C-alpha cells in the first residue's frame, strides 16, 4: 500500500468496530429515550407544547425502527441515528430554546464516531448554519435571545454561532483525531494478529515437516513445557508436561549428563548450548535429536527461563553414517587403485627377474652331478624363487590386471539398478534425474566395469557441485557416421548406445580438459582425491571398445558422453553408414546464419550446409553475428547457433535478432544432451535443438524441419520460449 493510500481516511461505511458501536448507540438511545419519553411528553403537553411531544414520539419511533431495520446498510443506519439527533436539535431549538444546541452537538459527535471525521465536520457546519438561520430569521425560541444582546441582527447571531461552532468543531476534531489514531492502531493490530496467526500456522507446518519442537523450563520450576511436536517426538500424548528429571530420563546416559550440565550452566550463567545425542522414546524407539537451549532474562538481566528447540535428526545421522561409510569405501578403493598400479608394475618387472633366477638355477642344477652339495643350495634357491613367483601372482591379482568378462548388457538396466546407491553416494543436496530410453539394444561390456564408470563420473559431478545441484544420467541409441569418426580417433562408424552424465556444477576450462584423463591429475586440494577416477573411466571405456567425449565450460557444468558400439549379435552384419547423398538428405537454397565459437565445428557445419545448397553466413560469436545480420541486405531464413558461447550466448543473440528479423527461424545446437539443456534452464523444451556431435544427415534433416516450420516469434508468442 502506498503512503497516499495509507493516509486516506477509512470508508464511510463503518467497519467492524463501528458496526458494533452503532448497535450500542441504537440500543442505549432506545432505552434512555424510552425512559425520558413519558415524563418529557407529559411536561410538554402540560405546558401547552404538543409539538415537543410529537417531536419526541417521532424521534423515538425512528430510533426503534433503525434498531430493528438490519436490512439497511450500517452506513444508512449511522446516518439515520445522526439525523435523529439533528431533528431533535432543530425542533427543540425552535420550540424550547438552548437545549437544542445540545442535540446539535450530539449530532456532530455521533457523525464523527459513526461515519468519520469528515462527516463530523459536515455535521458541525450544518449545525452552525441551522443555528445562524433560525436566529437571524427570528424563528428560534425566544429563550435563545439573550437580554442586552442585539442578537436580532446578523452580527449578533454570527457571534452566537461562532462560539457554538468553536466548541463543536474543537470536539469533532479532537474526537476524530482520537478515533483515527485508534482505528489506525486497530488496523495494525488486526494485521499483526493475522500475520501472527499465519506465521504460527506456517511454523506449525514447518515444525511438523522438520520434526522440530519447542520447549520451556522455568529456572525455579519443576516441569518442562513441551510443544505438540516435542510430545510426538517422544511418542507421548499431546499436552504432556514432564518434570525435568523425567525429560532427562528419555536420554541415553552420556547425553543425559551433557544436557544436565548444559542446563545448569544456562540457568545459572546464561550460557547457551547446542547438543546432539540419543534418546529412547516412550515406546522404546531409539532416536537421534538435536537439543538447543537459550537463556531468557527479565528486565534486571536475571535468567528466568531456559527456552529451546528439539529436532529429530535421525535420518540425517543415518545418512551421514552411510555417506561416511561410502566415502571411506571410495577413498579406500582409490588408495587401492594407486597401490595396485605400483604393485602391478613391480610384480611385472619382478616376474622378469624371477624368470632369470629360476631358469639359471635349474640350468646350473642339471650340470652338477648327483650328490653335489651345490645342488641342495640351488634347489633352495629355486624353491624360494617359486614362492616369490606365487607372491607376484597375488600382487597382479590385487592390481586388477585381469581379463574383462564382457557380456550382452542393457545399459538402461545398469543405470536403473544403481539409482539407490548413487543417491546415497552423491548426498541429499544433489538431485538425481535419470532418462533411459526403453528397449535399448545390448552392448558387449563388463557390467561391473560399467558400474565403476558411472560411479566415478557421479562422484566427479558431486565434487563439482559443493553446494548441491542437478545430476542427469541418460541412455539412448545413436548413430555415429563416417564424418564424425574421421574427426575422432578410435571411433568406429555405426550404431552405438550413448551413456551421458551431466551436471550443472563448476565446469572445466580447456587446460583442465586437456589433462583430466591423465593418471594422478586432479584439481582437488591435497588429500581430497587421487586423480585416478577419470583415468579409470577412460581406461575402462577404451578397453571395452568405446569412446568418451566431454563438453564443458567454466560455470556452465559438464557433460560426459560415453559411446559403446551395439553388440554385433544384435547389429546388422557389416553395417555401412550411408552418406547424406545416399540417404537422400533434404537440400535447400535458403540463407543460414551460422554462429559457433569452435572453429573446427563451424568449418564442418559450413561445409555440410553449402554442399546441401544453402547460402551460409558465419560468425564466431554472438556480437559479430548481430553485426553481420544488421549489415546483410537480404533475407536470413535460419539462425543456427551454439547455446553456450563467449561474449553473448545463443539465447541472448536470439533476443537481439528477433526484433530486427521477426520471420527468423532458429535452431540451437549444443554439446549438452537434450534433457540436460532443458533442465539447466537454457532452452524451452518446445524450441528446436540439435545435439552435438554434428553429423551430415541429422543436421540436414533438422535444418529442413525447422525451415519448414513456424518462425521463432510465433513459437514464443503468448509465453516466453527462452528462459
């Protein structure tokens, strides 16, 4: 509400308290009026003033009618009762004299109380005008004419009216100011009470959700006051007020002693405390709680109460224990991997040395005659060598240099089976989302090694999101064609199953990406990582016949995409990937603005589009693309742009171009997976999107599809398509 609105007077129609005041005024006026009616009428008739009796009768009837006529609005009834006092004032002024001024004064005051200060001032003005006119016109009762005053003149009646108005207006202003102040205070009190009730309701909901309760203990009292949530935590009936000793009795021994000492220090010295420990509920259930206590002091600074909260942290403690256990297992596995590498290398070299020792000991033994004392020594050397050989075999087994056991595997089922473990591994502050395509064709891999790959990538993503975030794991069938294989060493063209792991964490720069798969390379602080996690992923993927591709930028998150060839048992024999011309890729002659910061990708896309017949305008970033679009005299039919670029993102480029070229059609491309881009809030799900790596046939079909569709401005009409 603005300041001007706050200064406005309340509406004429009396709100709650004025309505209640109206009912009181009507009832009191009716009762008192009935009491004075009969003696007043009797005296009036006795003194030969029937008009006064009629006036009293009419006024009493009006008051009675207003009292029972509840179908009228409160405003109308308030105006009515004020009018009754004006009618009495006018009538008595004409027939009795000065007593009429009293009722005119009442008219102004009741108008102020029931209708507001403005109406009170209007009533005061009407009363003054009435007094002035009745006196000046000579129709006022003779009693109003004071001896010695020339009140029959206008000046005389102005003086009389001015004195009356001075009192009347002063009372109206004073009463109006008090009423306005009280009404403002009442509004604030009602608003504060409503906020308090709402906050209490929200606090109660929060307490129930967080299983958080409050408690209070008087320093000289015996009983502890528990909130309903505290009673529920202890599985006790609501309203339970245990003694301090009984409350301590729910706690386990060590925790009980800590709390007793903390309570004494808080009550005597005002030392706050925050403790965690175990309790056993009334029904025998063990539980971890967090107990917080703070001193409450009086105006002299003396501690009078200890106030606090109690929260069920059982789930958190169990999660921490599980998380700590998993962390220990993970660190142990990484340490064992490091030792295994060393042990494997030593065992391999030592085997070579043992081969020489064992071989030459046998040769020497054969050349010695039987019974030669040297034969016994050589046999001992051979036995020791064979024992050493057994030891090296164990070291090789420890280093996991064993042959893989691949079998036909559905990667979607592997991901689904790991969800529970992954959620525990990444913690509660990281959201896990999986999107696995149904009925995936199998790949020939070792399922245990694939699980290791997923776990290592999940741990890497978790460490990149220290304040929490989103982890997305996806599987899908893709086809990598010859053009993609030519630009990526080790890729075999054909159908693959893609495993994508995306996060919205810190991301990596180019220098980090260049070394991230090196053994023992890590960006974590000392003691936080061995640098073998991604190295293990790379080795497993390579050994399984797959490839791994990474798309990442600082502050934009990371996507790892692993491609495993579909197993030959389920794929066509000798698969051949057709070229765009062979597949009949759609062609065109439109003009396309290509914006891509990676030169190799930009050159590749330009080459494909020009071979398909399109005119291509290209720019390495959004700023140059905007300048190019402003300078180009002809039509630009399509904008093909990367999502994440330096200086200006693809989203920002579109926002600048649409006002210049409303008919423009837009196709976004990115190294992030489709679902990850949408979930990261980069694009709306309805916007055309092409996932990298770029290959000729998918690019040709997607470009043609967008060119045949509606303009970007039509897609975003009525709702923001970009976020």
